[in-house]
């Protein structure tokens, strides 16, 4: 796959409706590197490194709320999950393997095609759609679990986006968010460190000014009528080269979940 | 054979049905992972009644792994606990003494007959619904790509998996297939193994006696039996092996001394060359090596199978952690974690056993003096001093970032 991604921009822009949260420049940036999604040593290395810890967090919280055994072979059997901003399917596929019925949505057609091609190769059943959270919410579909991980820092209108996510959550259901805090430390680690020093991400992947403080995000979530259940930090240990949950260190990466009723 | 059986689909294919491969299959099977273990030897081999002389030192941490794999309960009654370790230099009184009570109530480890271990593993396999033991059959081909692994068997069947594990020993074909090179050297020594039945109880004492030809170990088995690992220069080992029983006993007597009373050799006598081997990598695309497929060391510290069992515990944890969150157990990042986890521990032991062998297998006066003073110095440390405790915890296999199974937790 070529890495230019420029031809995708017009199509995506046309697909986006009048009032939208999708920032066309962001889509172009991610489409350009879509082919690299599934290489754990490639450009999406940090997401692959993130994946075990965030999947574990989701699995454990969902199992606790829905009374499932997290050690079962398919602990999420029967639950409907939507993965908003699914990218290459790094979350959607594992969640489907855990037994969930997964809809993966992404505004970038190219990401959805990449994800669907990979799922076909590995024989995992995921319903990938090129759409936005707002359009899906408008259709009336609802889910037991709604995920938007590493997405809010890329959307144009956070409040509108959170409203759309909340509409997708069924009574009793959960919403998971993960993003980057707006602190001096996150500037050093997520921008200078990840994009310039380690070169884990292409320069310009993130705009620090769009990062959101946990208090701001939690307030936004509460305004939609959901109750925040937990907020945790996720920290990187360079010695073990792994990410781990750090409930008290929200300075850079953090995750939260909220629930309806 | 029906069509469904022609291609066996599992998550993990283990090539090699030795102690390490079977332990991995039991550990993964206990956690509910779909596994096929492919064994060249018939299931009944090495299980004939009657002791064949081969024993293994199972460190405390390794016993926990076997327990987590559902195997230890079937071994425990026939395992001799090691309560005391004495290291001595040609009967020099300045010996190093480790008492298990200095680190708690648990023994350092146990001496177990290989036959007993294998029997327990073979009894465990049929209790695990997700484990297939395919034996006896040879592997005729291995194909790996980004999506998975296919193992071709001599009977025409294939095993498809997301990860293939080479548990096929020192001359691993899986390692060769992946083009993973090894480094190593021979010590010019052979290990003579045998066993004695003696009149006096050994009291759970393991003795490592350093002789000019190399270490001579007495390892307490269940009952009044002691396993002998006698290191000898290669050219002499064959000669000792062929001695008539009374002369062989006399040679043993000269080394064992009087502390066990009258004794007679039981089981076979065998000798095998001692060498060090280390694979340049433990992993490749959708492939991992465990135990002697990736490393072999001098038996001086009784760590051989224990390092292999720690490989099993680490790899089982990496695989289970990936599967339980829906990730690919054969993906490069999972395998990187395994290799990174095991490399430091393995290289430390390889270097330590190599240095010990070189330090002790000689008669050079300054070295002999240095090791005597060194051992005496370590021994004079009060039992709870960190250094001595560290050595003892190492003997127990309880050092480093421990896999859950080694900590005694469920996978």
C-alpha cells in the first residue's frame, strides 16, 4: 500500500456530514500510515505495546460489571461492542476473539478496509464500517460497551463527540475512553519523546493543545448523563519495555470508564 | 482417521515430548489453552518399571511450576527433599553450608527420578481436554508465515497453530529450521551418573565435592538412596564405566567417604559429555525455543532442567496473557517479551556455571586457595545476610522477575 494517503482525503471529507467531529487533516495523517497497523515493530509499535494493558483493563471492568469470568476462553460472549476509531482493528479483533460481537467504525475508509482485510486473513468476524460516531448514534443502534480509545485527542469537537458516544451506550452499558493528559510531562513524553526522540510516531501525529485533562473529560462525560466508574493512568517502563496501569499517575496516558444506570 | 483429524488446529504446537515439552503442554492445558505436543518417542518409553539411574534436581520454584501444571502431587511422595547443601573442596573442613531453615521452612528443592516425573506428566495429559499428545510420530516439515505455523507429520497429518515451540533438545530441528545459530564449547569432561543405596540416612543433605577432575555431587533421593553425578576427564570416564562392580564401588567409596555407611550401586551407570551451548536467539517468526533447544549448561549447579522449567513458566505466561485478552500468542511482541524475560536469567546461569567449572576443575594452587577462602568467607556470613540469602534463593530458583507459576500463583 502506498503511504501518501492524499487521495483518501477528498472522499472522506465528502462522506462527512455538515456538522461533524471528524478533522479531515487527522484522517489524512492516519490513512497515510494505515498499512503499518499490524506490524508490532512498525510505526504502531506504541499501540501494540499499549494493547495488552488496555485490553486487560477493558476485559476486567466489563467482566466485573456483567458478571463474567475473566479467565474464561470467551469472557465477552454475547456482548455487543462498538470500537469507535477502530483504525486497523487492533482492539476490535482481540475483543471479537474474546467472544464479543464487534462493530468497528472509522471515518477513514482506508482504515476500515485495512482492518477488514486483516480480519479476513485471521478468520475473525468483525463488522467494520466506514462511518462516524454521530451517524451511528443517529441510526439508533446501541451497545453494551462503547470504546473510543486514543480518539478524543484527534476530534474537532469533544463535547459533540462525547454526546454521540453516550447515545450509543445502552442502559446498563459502559463507555471506555483513553487519551493523553495536557501536562508539561505529556508534552515531554508524548510529543518530544514519542515523536522526536524515539520516533515511535510520525511528527505531527499529536497536537498537545488538543490533549484533555482527566477532570475536563470526566466533567464532559457526566454532562452526557453517564456516571464515571474509574480513572487510571497508564505508564511506560523503559526497563521492561512495557506499559502498566498506574492508578495514581494520570500525567501522560490515562483511561476511564463510565456507565449508564 | 477422519477428515477432521487430518488437520489438527490448536493455538500452540510443541515439538518434543521430553520433560520440558510435556511440562509446557500440562501448564498450558491447565489454563485451558489448545495445545498439541508432538513426540517422536512412544508414550511408554522411559517409563519402564525399575530405576534407570537418571535423576533431576527440581528447585523449589520448579516444583511450584509443576504444581501449577497439576503434576507435582503425583511426584511429591517419591521426591527426596534437599534440606542442606554442603559445598566442599576435597574434604577440606572449610566448607560452605546452606541450611534451608535460614530462608524459611521450605526445602531448597527435591531430587526426583526422571522416570517418576515422566510418569506424572503422562498421567496428567489425558486429564486435560485441550491437550493433544501426538506420539509416536516424527515431524517432516515446518512452514511459518505471518499468519501461522503448519507442522507436517510423518503420518500425513498436519498441525496448524499460531505458535510453534521447539522443545526438541540440544540438537533441536526446530532451531535448525529457523537458522538460529548456537555458540558453545565442550568442557572435555563427562558426567558419570549412577545411584547408590546406603545403610545410613542422608538426612536430606546434598554434597558438592570439588575434585581436581571436576565436581562430584551426592544428591539425596527419597529413602536411603543417593544419586551421584561424577564429573571426570573425558578419557577416564569410559574407563571408570567399564570397571567391574567391586572396583567401581571402591572408586565411589574413595570419593563418597564414610558418612552414608555401607553402600552398593543400583541402576545403570552412564556417562555423557558436558558442554555449554547457547542459542543466539530464542525466538523467530511464530517460533520459540525452550530448555535445551536454546541452552545447555554444566550440571555443576544442578540448574539444567530448572532453567528449562523457568522457560516453561515464562512462555506459558506470555501465551496465556496474550490469549486472555484476545491477542496473538505467536506475534512478535509476545515473543520479544519471552526472549527478553529469559535471556538475563539464562546467561547469568551459563556464565556462573562456566566460571564455577573453570574455578573448581583444577589444582592450580592460588585458585585453590582463593576458592577455599571465598567459600569460607561466604559461609561465615550470618544466615540472614543478603549475600548468603541471595545464593540460597538462587539455588531455590527464586531470583529475578518471577513468572506467576514460579511464585506459586495460577496462570
